[in-house]
C-alpha cells in the first residue's frame, strides 16, 4: 500500500510541478445545470453533461506557457470518474504559400474589356480554383496541364509572378505563450480560450468548446495574419497520450475494414498519414476512447476529385506516448490534378478557424466510432418524406466510359451517400463530331442506368462553342432535347429529323432562351465569380436572358478560395451573390434567383471514377427537391417545375429544413421553418433585401441540444422588404438554406416550401 501511495504522490507531483499560475477571466461565465467551470488553484475545471447519461470533465492547466489538458475523464452520472487520458498537449501545424489570381480567372475579364487593376487582382485572387501554392516547378512531378500563370502585366505592381519559389512556402508548429484564459457561457455551450498562440504567419488563441448534451469537444486555433496573399493548410490533434499494453490507434480503411496500429513499432520522426473512411481515427486507451475528426465539409477546399488522400494521422513519439489527429495533405496523389490544390484563403485581418473535433467515450473504439458517425448520419444524406436528394454537376464521361469498360462505379458511390437524382453535365462531348448522335447515346445511357428509385438526369454544361450567355452555364432538361450549337444564315430554328425527331439550331442568346421556354429547360451558372465565370453574372445582370424566368440562378459549392473565417459554407462568394442577385431583380417582374448545389468533381480524366472511400459526402452539397417520387428520363418535368418554383432546399447534410413558409398579410408576416440537426445548432437567420442592400436577423440557438428538432416562428416586419429567405447553421459550419421568396406588398401572401 505504501508503494502504491508513493507512486500516486509521485504522479501528482509530476503533474503539477510545471503548472504555471492560472488566471482566468470569468466575466462572461454563468453557471448553469450540466455546464460548469471553476478555477481550483492553478487548474481550470470544466464539467458538462454528455450524451447517454454520461458526464465529462476537463481539467486545464498551463505548463510553461502551453495550455495542457491535465486530465480528461468520463463517468456515468452518479458513478466514479474514469480517466480517459491525461497530460495532453494540443498540436497544430500549418503550411502556407502565396495566393495568386490565375490566368483562367483573368481571361473572362479581358473578354469583358475590364481593365486588370490591382483592385481586381486583390478582389478576385481569393476565389482562385486552378491554384496550387505548394507546387514548385521543377520539383520532379509532372507540370500543370492547366495554366495558372499570370503573365507580366504592365502597371501592376507587387503582383507575385510564377514560377513559385521555395521560400514562399512556410511550415510551422504552434508555439504557446499563454498566461491565462477566458471562460464564456454561450447558451448550452462553454467556450474556453487561451490567448498567446503563434502559428507561422498566424497569431491568435487556442479555443476549446464543449456542448451540453454531447461528448463532443471542439479544439481550435483561431488566428489572423496581416500578410497580403496567404493560402494555407493545417493539421490538428493532441499529443501526450500514454502507451499501455492495450493502447492502439484504430480506423476503418477505405474498404470499410477495421485496422489498427498497436504502437509496437519504432518512434515516428513525422506524422503517419492514414486513409480512414469518414475522416475518422480513434485512440483506444485504457480508460475508453477518443475519436478525432474534422468539420465534415469546411475541411475541404475545392478540388477536382473526391479521392481520399489521408485526412488523419498518428505519430509514435516514444515508447511512452503518441499523438493523433487530422491532417491535410500537401498535394493530390493523382498527377492529373496536381495543378489544382488551392488550399484555404486567409484575407488579411480575418480570424481563421482551424478546428478538430474530439468525441470522448467510455466504450472501446468501435462503439465510439459509431457514436461519432451519428453527427454526419454515417456520411449519408438522410431520406426525407416528400423529398428526393439531388446531386448535380458531375464530370463523368459517362457514355465513353460505359462504351469502353462497361462499368460506372460512380453510381454505387453516390447511391451509398443517399443521392437518388444524379445529374452529370457531360452532354454530347463523348460523341465525337456528331453532336446529335452524342446526345442520343447520352440520353440512352441515362435511361439504362436509371431505376424506379434512381434517376440519372443527363444535363449539360455549356462553355465554349455554345451560344454565349456569359461564363459557364448548366442546362437542366425536362426531357431529352436535341439541339446544335450553331444556326447558319437561313437555317430554321427548328427542324424535323428522321433520326432524332425535333432538332433545334441555337445560334444566339434569344434562340437559347426560346428553346428553354418551349422545352421547359432551366439554366444555372455553376461557378459564378470564379473560374471561367469570373466577372459573371454581374456583367449580365440587366440582360434579357438573365432576367428570363428560365435562367434560375447560380451554383453553390464551398471551396474556390474557401476562407477559414467564414461561419457559413461559401458565404462570401455564393450566399452574398444570392442576396445581390435578388436585390438586382427585386423590382423586375421575374421570379427570384436561386442557388443550385453542385459537386464540380471529375471522373472523366483517366476513367478512375468515384469509388468506395471517396469523400463524395464531404465534398458535395445537395438539393432536397420536393417530389413524391423519382421521375423517368423521358419526363423529368417534375424536377424542373419544383426547381423553378423554388421547392427545394440546399444542405450539407447535417441540417435539414423539411418545411418553410412566409405567412401573413401586409407588413405583419411570420417566417415559419421546421429544422432538424445533428451537430449543436449555432444559429438560424432570416435574410432580406430592399432592392439595394441586404440585412438579416440572427437568432442564437446555442441553448438547444444536439440532435434536435424545432419549429421556428419568427415575426417579420415586411415594410420596405422585397424578398426574404431562411437559413440554419451549426457549430461545425454545416448548414441548410431555402430559396428566397419575393414579398408582395399589396396582397396577402402565403408562400410555402
């Protein structure tokens, strides 16, 4: 007994020998049942109610300036505390490079005769897509196939030129200089922050968030930089986990099989990347287990492929301890895509968030994994009565691949994610010189691949060689339509073909919109203000074709310069544009403009296709379209009509809005929305515009538990407001939003979604 007591005393002395004095500001802390914090000596004690009748405890201290988790414990309510891990140190790494505007972005602006000024470069470089700030020319890999170079431009000073230089790339590990902490109560959430973090070009704070009702912990560096053109990636995790006889790192491989590393090998000099399904790795330790995973969607910037390139890591530091967490690779593995690895954008002065989520369990790793996966519903879009899940804008080379190999694994992958309307945008591009035959093959393949509960919707992206509507445009069809992209002098607009039936010859914007009207087609610009659509739709906002009711709006996808400071996915480029567009058309007799969720991923290069283990769920938002059943290829008008009415909502998957309406008369309206969510819900908002500017009412929802449902009824004074929309966002940046509704000021309005 004396020996055991002596050992315990030695452990306690070692744990506190280097603890710095701890001063915590509690000005914004308010104790509440199931969520408490207190300072005891040089330790901050945080306790909260978790899920499944559990209670959790975190004890923080500062060790020579470094915030440290003295211990992390869990118990059944009323039971004994079980220490899951102790003496843990947060670890963060960042790699940064230089953000450049690309030639692909510049060309549309030149075509519009827009002078390329320093202001243009500063504004649009943040939305670069074909950028690869960590690619060094001459580094031994295949050079880019897509031009990212900005040629020297007269009169433009301080614009970084290619080739990139090795000294542009900066690697750093977080250094901590904490002297105290701040504790804040935010509804059912408790925030603990430690100022004094240096992370390469960034400086800021370390932050922990715990949430009543779940075993979830968010650990993040929140930091800013004043450098002018930063693109970056980060890794995040915890170190100091003790190695005992049964300790192991656990994950599912890309085939869904359980794998582990029992930490019996040699010390690792660097993190070991792990290709884990669902972006999830676990530490199985003596007191339970800890899962580590990133935010499921904001962790991904825009890429051309969903290929899993290893989003987790472990590292054996000694025979006594190890680390694990999440990582972002430095390049694509497929050389076809080396030229597109844009990373995050960090505008000067913005607070960038670099989080990792930790889920704590008293159970072994496999049980903890199942619990952690409930936040993304197992990376599956939940079926919702009265809705069909639609994914759009996939580059697939569908007909060519089926003709040459007879298989299309993409379908299994998207079905596994819960998508049952699958809309590639290949068009006739695999038909060689015979466009009409290419369309016929495309439509027939779609018929063959569709099923009673699954539709392949054969849409088309219109780029070069099509009637110029400005930028790139997606044509969504209600049925197979045959058309050519030219109309010679004297050629009729419509001809009858013995092979293809009715054939349209489209040689102008007016021709395109007339065909859209006759055949019930709709048009979206998939990647506005970026790529080959830089400068659009702003440049066409007053044109007849943009104001046409069949030109429904633009695409929505995070990435293309994703900014880690955004609390809404694709806030600056997509949601701001949605509101801008509806102010443009506020006083025009045309329907509101909408956003269409798109994927913008390719399986038409190298024919690899989408396969099991790809992150189709993480990288692609979807449209929940209000339909009772999936239509057939020869009559998809129910999809088109629902989208024209705005009877769909866009989501990342974790937040759903099954119903929505704006009710009332005159200026007294009520916005009603049913919302359900998994991650703790952060806020809901009502957004409106008056034709000139946009405003919003944000309603905090941090008091609500995770995995909840709520019917929101929000009064709205409609005076001066021309349109309104509703959105909901969670603690991981995931969210959902409905399409805008125009407000009629002179008559009672009940508009439902």
